[in-house]
């Protein structure tokens, strides 16, 4: 495999599918993989028993299947947790405790959405304070930035390359 094979891995937030990235992908300068995580069965039991490890294993498999050696993980909303640990409909993303002690030191960019009515700017900054963010960028957008402002988001992501 080509060690310089860099690509974006796009993780939609809870309740969303990979289609939400369709307007963003053509604006990205590197190959992109939009990942969906689906449970083996759409049952309450499956949602309660799935773990973050199950989700990250699926994401890793998608990365390997697409032959990406280096990735830029883009986690929207609740999928940001998985971008940290490596999306999910399972309840684990909301309730499973994550140990960050051995997490590698990586560059992280946090996009603050100025018109997000589902999460205030103050709450976004509070969430950001729990991470090791090296850069933050503001976009004058609602929660679904990849649909409402795909070019602006692409500019930010292409800048991360």
C-alpha cells in the first residue's frame, strides 16, 4: 500500500447516514470515504449492547478496505467521540465512558457553528475544552454545515491537509 495514501474519513452524527456528505465530497482535495455504521439488527437490544469498539472496528475496516494509510477523521456532532477513539446509532456513543489517558497526541481542529440552534456556541466551546484542540475555526452555519455550507467546510478541511 502507498504510505502517502491520505484521505478523509467522514463520520455522520447520530441518526444520519453517509448521504449527508454528498455536497462536501466533490469539494475535497483528497479521496473521501463516508462511513455508515449499521447494527447487525435494528433492535433496542442491539443498540444497548453495541460498544464504541464495535463502531471503531467497523470504521477501521472501511479505512483498510479503501486502502487509506493516513486519514483525516471528520466526525460530525456525536460522531466526534468516535473520531477521538477512532458513529453510531448504538447508545454507547452517548453513555459509554472513554479513557483518554493513552490517546495519541494528534492535531485536532474544531469547527464552531455560529448559527447552530441544537447546540449553542457556548456549549460547543465547552465541548471543545474537553479535547486537545490545536485549532478552532468558526463557520456562520447551522448544525448541518456539510449541507448548508459545504464549500466553507471543505476549505477548512482542505486546509488541514
